[in-house]
C-alpha cells in the first residue's frame, strides 16, 4: 500500500485530486442561483442566467482552479497562466476543427456560416472541462518549475512568474493542435466511453459506487467523479451526469442518486450504532462528536470523518459500506429515481433540487431501509468482533479544552502535534483533509491530533501526511500557516480536559524556557535517576517511561520551564518542551546509564 501511495505521489495524481476540489467548490453557488431563478421557485431570469453562466464556463473555472491548486503556495499567477492556456487551447482548437460535410449540406451564405460556427462551438464545449483540467495542469506545473527563472538582464522583465503565462500560452498551442486536428478521434472516443458506461447499466453503476468509496483513502475518487459528472453523456451540448441533470436531461442523475440513501441515512445510522456500542462511561464524551459527524453527513453529504472512524479498525465493515454504496446506485436507478446535487448528497441539495428530480419521494423508503441495514450491520459487527470504534478504545479519546485553545490557538496546537514548526514543510487542504509535507511523519503525535479533532491519519510516504478533519480542514490549514508565520520555531502547548487518554498538566506561563533545564532538578522531579527508563526525543517532546508514576512531581517540572506533562498510563510520560527535545533526552539517558553502572 505504501509503495502504491508513493507511485501516486510521484505521478502527481493525488495532487490533481486535491486541486480538483477548488473549482468544484464553486458548484454550490452555481446550483443555487440556477435553481432559485427558475419558474418553479423564484422565477427570476437573471438569477438563473447567472447560475447558468458558471456551468457554461466550467472549463475556464477548472483551468484556474487546478492551476492554483497545484502551484506552490497556491499562487494566483498560476491561475492567470491557466486562463491563457485554456483560451489558446480552446480558441485554437475551434479554428482547427473540421466540420463534417453533412452539417453543411444544402446550406449557403449566412445559414452556412451559422451552422459551421454552431458546430465548432458545440465541439469545443464538449471538451471544455478536460481542456480546462489539462490547461490547469500545465500552468501549475510550469509555475512550480519556472516561477523563479532568471533571464539575462535585457529580458529580466519577463523572468520569474511573468514567464509562466508565456510558457503556458505556447503549451496551449500544443493542446489546440491535439484537440483541433484530433477532434474526430476524440469525439469518437468520448462517445464510445459514454455509450460503454451508460450501456453497462446496473453493473456499471455498482462498479462506480464501489470504486468511489474504495478510492477515498487515496483521494483519487475526485478524478473518478469528474469523469462521471462532467464528461459522460451529451444532452444538447451539456456533458456529464451533473451538467446534464441541471440542463434538464431526464435520463441524468443516475451517478448521483445512489449517494443520497448512504449519506443521509446509512452513515448517520452507523454513528448511532457506534454510540450505542460505546462503553457507558464513554458515551457522553463521544456522543457529541458522533452527533456532529452524523448531522454533517445528513445535511451536507460530507462523510469522510465518519468513514475514517472505522475504515482501518474494521476493514470488513468498510468493504460492506463500499458494496452498499454500489448497490444503492443500482437500486435507485432500477426504481427510476434521478437526483442531483452541486456539492454532495445531503438534505440541502435534496431540498433545493427537489423540483428537478425524478421520483424524489422514493428516497424516503429506500433511505429508511438503508438506515436499518447500516444500523444492524454495524451494531452486530462491532459487538460480535469487539471492534474498537469510538468509545470502545482501551484508552479514551482525548478532548481538547476550550481554555487550552484560547491560550495557544488551534493552529499552534496542530504545529506541536505535527512535530513542531521545523518538521512542517508544506500545508494544504482539500474538502475534508489536511494535506501536509513533513520532514519526518514519524515525529507526529497522533494522540494530540485526535485531541484536536482528527478523525484519522493517512501516511502516503515517509514525508507526506493526510489528517481527516471534516469540512473545517481548509480553515485549520490557514490557522496552521498563521501560527507558522507568527513564530516559525515556536510550538504552542496542547491541553486536554474531561476523560482523556493522556491527561496533560500545562504550565501557566508560556514564556520561552532555557534549552536545557537543570538536569539534576529534572531527575529529582522525575523521582530520581533510578525511577526513569529509556528516554526518546520526538521533535519538541521527550517520550519517557518511569517505574513509579506516583514519584513524578508535575508541579516541579513545570516550575523548571517545561510546557506540560502528559501521562499516558502504564508509567509512560510525554514531557512537552516547546524546543528541540534531543538534548534533554540525551541527558536523561546518560544519567540513567550512570545510575545503572553505579548499581552494577
């Protein structure tokens, strides 16, 4: 699995999956405007036209969004280059596309001109989104490579970021040649793909739903969705299941309808099953978290925070969830239900798009059936196989305290949990995940991330880390960047409250401490050198074992300048320093070795 992740990283596939979420984020406003302006709702034509404008120009929006999403620091100059590449590619292709003789047959003068122009515009519209994605890829890649290019002094004005749109424009000429001269082949390929997938019927829908859930762990489901929602099928020039649905195609919606029973009913039922299966003394602690995740899924269709709570601890349950998603696609299609969304399959999209849907009320009986199936399956598997879902862990999950957040800020807390500012190389986010590049992802404190709201962690390779947070991921990424900007080397303390796995006693003062506290005083506060076991430095923490936890004086340790002390049970401690921990760990190990030699 790790090798597969590394391959995806090298190919840039995961970065593409992340970048695609930026342009997709504009679809909710497009859908709302389009629906609100239509006759069955507010009947305001200019509002509907505004929403339609976004759908019409999705290719341009993808060019900008993908370029910015791929560029270092999401620099806007890449977006400008994406626009240049897209316009060159599409307008060049439009000039090169050859019109079939049958389109011009029997026409002359103005009618002939109109027929030729219309054919070319429709041809380019079919490839609008693929052209936008490719233009964005070129612009983002060229920005990362040439944004710091230095040219001779007489050409220096065109160096650096100014060179990127120029290079992208010439690259766009290549795309124009491919799209324009190769249009007959591309058209046949797109039509063939659409016919093959759509004619596969139930099997194709099942496979799509299954793969969509399986690919979530890698983030590649976004790419699969873009093929289904923006490319497959054609209805009066609108391509893709999503665009065709909003263009009024009565056959569109099959690749969206199946998500509604799962996201609005199935996964909230899984949350209820996990709550009921939690240890009685833990239900209060995890109940709020599970309720929040269930409501998020029901209202907005964002489900990753739920899925990551059982994806790794119960892979068989996740496999069942993936198959039930595929089955929902088949069932809704067999019943003739066609539903659509602009963001995800939640109540908000269901209500807003109710008027455009086909047989929308059938969602209710199917959804209730899915609620029962999910609840029964999760309740049985969790208890029968003692699955350690939320509230059933051997050690309770930490909960971050409001007082600690007010003191250190959430961004500062994440900096510490990620191994300190020196361990963080790049910070980004998609819809529900932090996507990080670290010096060493082994320095990450997963228990602290859990205390800060993490629902799961994915390690694609030794330096990459993905932290599943839910819809707040982008906001948290911004807070981490601010924390790094405010104090590049500082690490904010993390405190927890309530019933916690690792209770942390924090110092009231957060002023900088000396790099190495008095070792004799630290040893005394730890119960003497004979009380300590091997110490290990982990970024700004010392991981330490003690023979007798009662012999540790936390108050004295804090008075010596430590930021905090975390007790993890079984004699294990974390000493939070806020500065590199290696000198203190080395000193403790030397003192321990000296005690052992003296005893021998």
